[in-house]
C-alpha cells in the first residue's frame, strides 16, 4: 500500500524541529498510472533517481564496514538492514532509468571513486573524502559514534533530496517514482530517529558534532 508523503514528512519533522517539513505534493498520482513509455521523462525525476543511486551507494559502502571495524552488534544489525534495503532501492531505481533509456550510474564504484565525488557531485548529506577516511580509521565504540553521526547527516540529506523533488514542477507524478520517494523518506526518517537514540546512548562526546 502506498505510503503518503505528507505523513512521512511529518515524521521527519518530528525528528528534528530545526529542519523544515518538506512540502507534500498537491495530490498523489492516480492508481495504475503507467510510468514508462506513456509520458515524457521529467528532468527532475531523472536527476533525483540518478543522484539517489549514488547517494544510496555511499550509504551501502560505509554500512558494509561495520563488521570489519568492530561495530557493536546493534549497529551491525542496523547496517545489515541499511545494506539490504538500499541495495533493493538502487536496483529499482536503475531499472527505472533503463526503462526510460537514461544513463545509469554505477552503484558498485570503488571507495576511491566514491570519495572523489567531492569535486563534482556533492549532494545533500554526502560524506566528504575526509569524513570517509576518518570513519574508515575508527574502530569499536568510536566507529559506532562516527558512523551514527555521519549516517544521520547522510539520511537528512536524502530527505532534502525528496523535498527538492517534490518542489520541482511536475515531478514525482509517476506511481513508481512517487512510491520510491515516499518509501525512502519514511524509512530514513525512522532510521534517523533510531540512530539518534543510539548515538545519545554512547558515552562521551564525538570528535564530530551533528550538524
């Protein structure tokens, strides 16, 4: 059943009062709307999907470090869910682009290529090469602390991308894309709430503060 963005984005707002609530679309798309081949491709839709593939790829990359970096069992469980969920969404978004004959970003780029994105495609919430290096060098409790701080930033960036998509004229009107954006916003708002509680339970202060 389609999750409506207004409810999703209200939940995101409750997570951080400082962030504005992303506006909801004027109306959800009609049920059964065909996505491919029946309507022109909106450039904002393509930009969102292409960008979110790369955005998700970085989340999958760092979540994959949990076991080798001595993360707690609770964080490893969370990272496992992030990897599975975001890989599934990446596959759906890549398929969406292929069906519309659009370029498909490589979600399996090596870590060096991912960090190099600082120079040409730094999207909301994306970690810089310096943040990636610091996280990669951390172990144990410090890895937990930095990972949670970084992934909260990363998820908030995804919510910003959803808000920008909904703000774009005529964007997110296809049923599948509307559902993807809704699911991304719902899942990541819920994970922000969980990660904030986990971070607050770790004693001492992180070397990097939440923005």
